[in-house]
C-alpha cells in the first residue's frame, strides 16, 4: 500500500522522512550550460534499455513519473499505453495533469495486487517506495523502472531520458529534454536581463518555510530554482544540503530577506502567523519586512519540466521595487 502520506512527502521533494530528494549574472550561463547536461544515454540505468518490443501497458506509481510519462506518451501519440497512475495524478494541489488522466481508470493505492489484472509489462516506481511495495510490483510486471534521483533540474532531465528509453520512445523524450534545456536558457536570459538592469551585485537571500521546521538547502530542486530566479538560497550558501533544521543562531547568520512559503498543507496566513510568533524566524529581515512569496505548490514541488513555471513568479518578487512590499 502506498499511503497518501507517503505520496505527500514525495511531492515535497522528500524533505522530511525520505530525504532523498545553481547563479550570478555571469554564472547563470556556466551552471546551466550544455556542459551541465553531460549525460550518456548508455550509462548504467535502473530502467530497461530500448528493445524491439516496447511496453504497451505501463503503470506509474508516483506523481513524478505520472507527469513525465504523460508528456512523453502524449508527444508520441501513445497515451493509451499508460494504464495506471498514482492517486496524486488527479489532485490539482500537486498535479499538472489532473485533467488529462480521466480516461486512465486505475490508481496505485490500497490494493496493489489488483494491478495484476491490468497485465502491466512496465511498472515505474521511485526510490522511496517501501520494499514490500517494490517486491510486489516486481512480481507483477515483466519489467520495472526505478527513478532514484530528484535533487536538481539535471535529475529531471535525466529521468525524462530514462523513462523515454524504458518506454521505447527515446526520440519523443529527447525532444522534451531539449525543450526543457531551451526553457531553462530562456529563464537564464530573463534573469540576467533583470539583474543587470537593477543591480547585478545584489541578490536577495532566500529561505523556504513550510511550518515543519526544516528548510530546503543545497541538492534540492528548490536550490536550482532560487538561483535560476536570481536569488541566493541562504541555506545552501551556508553549505547545508537536503532538508536540515536550522537553529536560531544559524537563522541570524543567514538573515533571509525573502521567505518562500509552501502552502500545500498550510495556508499562507497560518504560515506567516507561525513565522511571526517563532523565535529566530521572527527576527529575520524577511519577517520584519513582511517579505513573503507564495508560489503555486504544484509548480514549486514539481519533479517535471512544469517546475520552471515558478521561476518568473519568484524572479518578479525577488526584484520587487519596494523592500516593504507584501508579496502575495
């Protein structure tokens, strides 16, 4: 059984229980250059290589693979090959494909054994799946594909190529990966233009806040997004990685000027009230000046190319004209 709670944590980029889950004006082009995509399609993979008989009945067990597979299969005109998706695929709080999976009847949920009746020939799962779940899936499916990297935009691209190869649709996946790269470069240029026009030497210090006591530091997609939008992830700059808890002393040293609120499980009002009443946080410049950003949770937490949708919103708020502006 893949619980609702498990999927919730997964779609928060593993920051709590599972913890699995870069840019100055002159550094954008370097970090997000073609060199950063130095990836071999023939590297050792936990997904099957292309074969003469590509899978025709594919099951996806996480929202990350749901969104990527829908993109790949739609581009190839083969969406009918996807016979089951995760429960979160139809939840608009997290999903970008909630309106596109209505014809896919099966959901991965309480009764994995029921998937046997679907006769899947490929099941895609993520590294947070419990051993009992993965062993059941392996017994059901002729082939399995394991996605185990969710720490960066580069990992998203790699997962696109992995799934494309496993589905026998490498050409469609490569086109999607190239478009993703192009979209990143578009954001690089937009951020460079804005920072050059305002002050290329002044970047806001940023932290995330979801009410749990942890922040998203280095080696998270959040770190990439903040840099891509022209900010500095204060936790990453302090050489922290993953989803650490930070004490009052560390908060004071980081002195975040902007806080990005994750409102998938709490309202913005509740999170702001918590910040204003919590020692350490309430003394930060961000809280004192009411500088909060509340992007779409589905965009910010996406593990697909849809994650780039959040960048223009972050960039606009990072470089808002007034430091006293209350950011929606």
